């Protein structure tokens, strides 16, 4: 009985995520919060360091099937556009065990910056982020210009990123 309830909730959660992911929410160019974050290598940084660069910020979790599914497309987008200046920051959710995140990053050889949201402060500052994956597109002025809840249409996302990369700083 318990397993059946878990399956029902998993299916309902998946349906909700699919329904939500069909919409790309567009915040009206909200400023990027200026918070510190810790990369998985232990180095400390601030989100303000990303200003002047087009940045893709992805909140994800190793337990999120959609996050795992979209990760190869996120890697491909980063590899395609990083030479043009795209920065990618993947932020693992507070509830994600650090050892799982490290194993995921190492086994998939993620080519971009990965951080841990140890306190949940980052997720709260961005909305709060409650569903994963949630992806934010930040322009060179440090403004959030697009938000995706669920897996984005990567062709449209890459087009938007190319447009933003072509803009002057």
C-alpha cells in the first residue's frame, strides 16, 4: 500500500512538473541577488562576480529525474556557447547530499561550475526555488531575463543565449 501511494505521488509530481515546464516564466529583468556561494571544490565566490557575463544558473538535485535527464543538454549548451562567453553555474539543492553531488559531477565530468546551497539561502533568494530543475538566464547587466521551471526547450534557450551574448556589456 505504501509503495502504491509513493508511485501515485511520483506520477502526480511528474505530471505537475511537465505541466509547469511547458511555461517559461519571464521575470521582468530582476536583479541577480548578490550572495556568496561555495563551489564543490570549497572555493568561495559571490554571485556579483558573474556580472558582465551571460550566465545560466541551474538549480538541480541528484534525486530529480528531470534534472538528470536534462544534464547532457545543459552540458552541450555550455560547451557550445562557453567559447562565446557563456558561464554556467549549477547549484545543488540544500537537501542533496554533498557526496551524491560530488559523485554525480565526477562521473559525468561536468564542465561548468557546480555549487552547493548548504543553507537553502540561494534557493530562497531566487524566488524561492521549490521545484527542480529551475533555470535562470542572466544577462551581462546582472539581470534575470528568463526563468524556466522544468526542462527548457534547449533550442529556444540556445537562441536566447546567443542573442544575449551578442549584446554589448
